[in-house]
C-alpha cells in the first residue's frame, strides 16, 4: 500500500537523522587520524596521536583507576545482583517497596544519585577516593545485573530445581550444579554490561571522587581535558573509547541473546 | 439465477507479488443483495481478492466493475465499499460510538445526522448501553458487532468481511452465523465474506466460490457445491467424502478387488481410465432397500457423536477405512465393537465419479 | 515454603542493605540537610531553618530553575519532533530493514556521553569544521560560532537524547495493528486524517515517555552546560555542584537538589502511572492485532 510518494519523504527524513547522528562522531574519528592535528586541514593519515596517548602519564593513570573501579564494582555488583535476582524470583511475590528499591537505581537520574551520595559522604566526613566511587558504582551496577539475570529467570523452568532436589541434591548443591550454570550466560552478560557502564560513568564518579589527584578516572580526565579545548589526542582517545564500549555492549547483548533463543 | 442484477463484475483480475501469483486471471460476478462466500484454504488468494475489492491492493491487471464503473483507479477511501477486518481493527482510543461515527465524519456529514445514524446502528446491533465503552471493555462478540456496525453505517454498496467469525469461540460462532444472515436481510446490502471454514460458508451464503491457487475452482449455491462438486479437490474440501479407487468399465467402475461399483454415468471418462468413486458418509447406510451397491467390512473404530455414530469400516477398498454416519435412531442402544462385521449399502445416484489425481 | 522464604531473604539481604545504605539513606539525608544552616567556614550548623528554601525561591535561583526548564523544554520539543518523524520513517520502512535502521539509530547512545558532547565542540568551535565550511562557502568572515551559547547546549541535549526518543516513539508505532490505518482509509479518511486521528493519538504513550525522559535528564544536566555552555551560563545541575564543591554551602545545595529531585520525580511518577494505565489497553490491542 505505502508506495512511491512516501518513499522519498521517508528517505529524506532518515538521511537527515542519520547524518545528524553520525556526522559529528565520524568527523571526530576522522580527525584522530589527521597527521597535522588541525580540524580544517587534512594533512595525511597518521597514528601519531594514538602513540602520544600511550605516553601520557595522566591518561594512563586515569585508565588504570577506571579499570580498578570498573573491575571491583562489577565483581561486587555481579555477586550481589545475582543473589538478589535469585532471591527475588524464588519468592515470586514481592512487596511493591522492594520492587521499587531494586528498580530505582536504573531510573533515578545519575545527577540525583551523585548529589545524594556526595552530601552523605560530606556529612559523614568520609574521605572520598576510589573506594567511594566503587561503592557508589555498585549501586546502579547491581540493579542492572539483577534485571538481566531476572529476565533470564522469568523463562526459567523451576521444575529442574525440584528434579535436582528429588534426586537427592542439597539446595546448595542444586544452586551450584544446576541453577548457576543455567544462569551463567545471563550473569556474564549482566556483568559485562555493568563493566561497560562503570567504564563510561562520569557524573557519579566526578561527585564522589573527592579532590585528590589519585582518584581521577578516565572520563574525569577526558572531562578536564575537553574543558581546555580540542586536541588531536582527545580525538584519538575518544575514538578508542567509543569502539571499546560499542564492542563490549555488542558482546554482552550477543551472549544474552544466545541464551534467550 | 441469471435474472439477478449483477452488482459487481470482476474481470480477468490478477495480483502478482514479485514472483508469486496470489490471484491469477480470475473472473466472477456477484449479484445485488446476495450473501456471497469466498471459500479457500490459506494461500488460495481469497484475502488478496478481498483486499483488491476494498482498494487496499492494486490489481496487477484486470477490472473490477461496480455498478458498471471501474473501481481500480478509485482510491480505497473513495469507494462505496467497506471492509470488516479480521482483527476488527477497532480504534482502541475511541469509544464504541466514536468508532461507528468515524466513517460518517469522513463524509463531512452533519453532526446531528451522524448522531442519529450512530444511534440507529447501535440499536440494530443491540449495544445501545455500550456506546461510551472503549473496545478493550467489550467481549469478543460485542467487538465483532461494533466492527460490523462501523462498516455498515456508511451504507456501502458492498460489504466485505474478512473471516468475520474467526476470532470467536465455537458456540458464539454458530449464533453469529445466523445473526449475520439476519442482519444482511435487514440492511439489504450485498455481503462478500472470506472464510476457510466450509461449514460457515454452507450455512450462511447464498452462493459460494471455492478458490484454489489464485483462481476459481467452482462457484454455485451451497447445495450445488455440496451435491455436485466439480472435482476430487472440491469434493474433499467441502464436507467429508469417501473415495474408492477403481477403473472405468462401461457404465460402472471396477475396484481393484474386482468388485463392481454402479454409478449413474461415466460420461467423460474412457474405458480403463483410473478414477475414484466418491460417496458421502451420510449417504451410506447399514440398512437400505434396493441399494445398487454394497460392501462387507469390519468395524475399525466407532465414535459416538450424539446425533449419530461415526463408524470407520475396513473393507477391501484399499487401506483407508470407509467412514459411515449411522443415525442414532436407526441403531438404538446397540453399541458397535471393533471387529464387528457390517455391510454398507448405498445408491448409485449418490455416487460421483472423479478423475484419480 | 518457609525454607524457601528464609533462603530468599538471605540472598536478598546483602544487595538490599547496600541499596538502603547507598541510595535510600543518602536521598533521605538530602531531605534533612536542606533544613540546616551553613557553618561560617562551610560545614553544617545543626539548627533547623527554612532559610535555604527562601533562597531557592528567591530571584537568582528561581531564575536559574526557570532558564534550566526553558532550555530543557526547548530541547525536549525539538528532540520529540525529530525523533517522532524518524521513528515514523523507520516504522513505515520495509519490515526486514527495520531492525537494522533501529540499531543504527540507537548505536550512538551506547557510546560515551562526554565523547558525544565533545564531538560537537570539535564541529562548532571557532577553528571547527562548521565555521571553516561557512568561510569556504564565502560567507564573510564565516558565521559566528555558536559554541558556548544556549543554542549549543540545546543542540547537545537534542543530539544526546534523540536515540532514546526514536526508540520510545518507535515502540507504539511498531506495535500498532496495521489494520487500524487501513480501516481508517477504508472508512474514507485521507492519509493526513488517518495520521492525525489514528496514528498520532495512538503514539502518545511513546511520545510522552520520550519527552519526560529528555526533559528530566536535560533539566538536571551537568555535562552539557559545562562543556557546550562553557560554564558561561549555568543550569541548575552546575549550580548545585558549585554549592557542594566550591561555595561550600551544603545546606543550600541540598535544598536546591531537593527541589530539582522533586520536579524530576513528579514527572517520572506521572509518566510511570500513565504507562501503567495503558498496559491493560496494550494487552487488548495485541489481542486484536
């Protein structure tokens, strides 16, 4: 039914939107390979800005910090989030309050959580640093892990647990030998998602990092570099990060999709 | 039949989607005021044909004449033809009366007149009390009636119904079959219904067209189609049928077991040609006087159906047991057991002959 | 059953306590903090006062709230307008292309927010491509750079949240029974009438969800005004940050936060309850479809 006359209009809408979405990113990626580093003059392909990146101590330190934060908070969040998901699904019927509290970290705007955590840490005179960033990241990470694992549990055939019990396994053995292996793809996928979110997260880290130089994460480093203007080094860094997060999320989705179908 | 007024004349119409031919050179006349059924299995092209009549598909070639005017160039929104969708397609954000009024508003009719017509329509479908309800607050049968009212209120020359009873449960469906027939009489509009349910077509329609592979297989009254199916496919598609294979010899058919089956005529077939003799289960009997045909067999299974018993009888006519419907009153309380010996009788006038393919 | 409940409590407890300690308690503390006085050298004097809230509603901060709301509102309207038509274009594309189109519309959303914002600095700055391009076109001296203006902030917000709007508008369009549109045509409506009376009203849940999301995240936005606004003008998120980290007036910061969080939560709750209400209808629609 919908034929030729709409075709052109649709095409132009899509062309406009995709140009709007992709031109800025593409320019950024293109410039990161520009030898001269000037935004308006193309002076040849070069990887020199990527090389510089790896000699920049501030960036390397920030990257290490980010990896520490993301790794530790992901490990904690994956354990807590998986336990939470199983606990909640065993019970099946949960109070509204419990459901809201589990759901809240995913919908609360980052800035709200950031401000709230900052004021609490300030009031309680807690010295802020990497550790406060980590415990704060666990808050939203565990909610995401929990929701991915719960989605998997929704289609879970609980009779296999009964079958395991019937065959003489204790509940711990059942958890270890039956439930966890079945859930493993979802847990890995949730963990990867949490890891990516944590790598990318800026606002909460920025608010809960305190003043110390030792607790600067990569997004914070980028933020302060950007404020001083455009440099080809940031272009290179931005390009790397962009590919890393898209890659990690794709893997996470693929693992999870493989489970569902 | 020919003295009826032709309302719609479909002439050599085709619809090709890429390589596949959904409808292929089909011609058909539909008369004024009739209840017409397009019957076919899925993929037979019946829905595509219906959508071309509504204007939702453009024919690849051919003409659709409505009151002698070609409808093909006329946009769907301008045709005096309305469609009742299989999904009903009731607008979920509008109340029952808003749904019914929608088509009239498109004609820029005066508000007071719209209200009056909507009210009349609500009375006809007996849903006056539901006027303010949203579609999701109605039962399946009520939604079906609203969908019908929404299409009918525009007083189309032709009302198309795409599997109108498909979404209803069995009991409600048989009620609605009669209800639809009553409504059609009451409003005096030509109905064209698409269905895959042969029983539904037989009960409701004045005439039926059986479609197969994008073309017309047979068209006629329910009785014509049931009693005189055109070929083996049509015979099998409508109702139940036993097929006894054999070869033509003179005026009869010789089954593989050398047993003779008498038939009315073997016109159109040559001696030695491979054919099937076809008999409906209800035309066979365990007690029949002067029947030309009979066969002994053993009961394979027996199923009690309330008003009759359906017997499957193993005979020398091939591996497939023969189905027989035995009316309850003719057998009394005596149950059949597997292995019981029975003799089946049938008249030659009830036996049809088809090419075996 | 009892055993199951006990086990489930054991499994839930650690995460639950974590969320209480690091989400619920901090939020409650903001509520409390706003009612105390600021210490002379920063810090907090634990005396009850409503001063902070008087300050919040005084002209300076109220003005910042209003201008934040104006910027967020403008960004919302533009994002919803573009996003809806993009979603519509995707939803009316051939079925086999839709997942791909949608994937690429949402893909930028997966990359880092800072970097997406930075990309616009690259484009917009005085030595940037847009200015260079306009010079090349021969416009005298080039068009002035809009970087570090309100327009740049709005542009950045639209850019960052557009994928989400496309996604949320696409959902009701894709779920909509295609028979609705055909039924409307069959009943005599033109394409435009069908769009206005059927398609658009049925997309309202998606539009509303997208709009609330963009508005809530824009009004409290910190990064975009800081980077594309160049800190030259303030949105409420930046002011709150300054109260906590530079001005050292925590109680005032808390009071400002409370009002901001209040606005956000009210909008989110309205949206959530509206979505809840339309779920019943949605299920029935799917039955029809």
